[in-house]
C-alpha cells in the first residue's frame, strides 16, 4: 500500500503563533493518518509528487509517496 508523507502547514502556523513544537510531518495510509513526527526516514525508493489540480483531502499539493517502510520520530 502506498504511504503518503506531507508537511502540515496549519501546524507550522499554529506552532509559530503559540510558541509550541507540535510535530508537523504527517504519514498517511490512504486517507487515514497513521502518525505525526518531527522527522521521517524512508527506507527505500520514494517519489515527490506535486499535484496542485488534485490535492490530498487535507489540502496538501506536494507530498512524498512510497511503498517502503517509513520511520517517523
């Protein structure tokens, strides 16, 4: 199954506004959020995708797709 990784810009803005350090990287399987993190390691091939005409349901227009294992921390 393809995993999608993207940066949550809403969390970046919220962190800046409130002086917090919530994780901003999101790992999804399908439309389900599997985890959030501060860093991601992809253990194999991956592809960076830019689709402004067809964003993810969350609104992301750029993301990484991979079928490889992903470590989120």
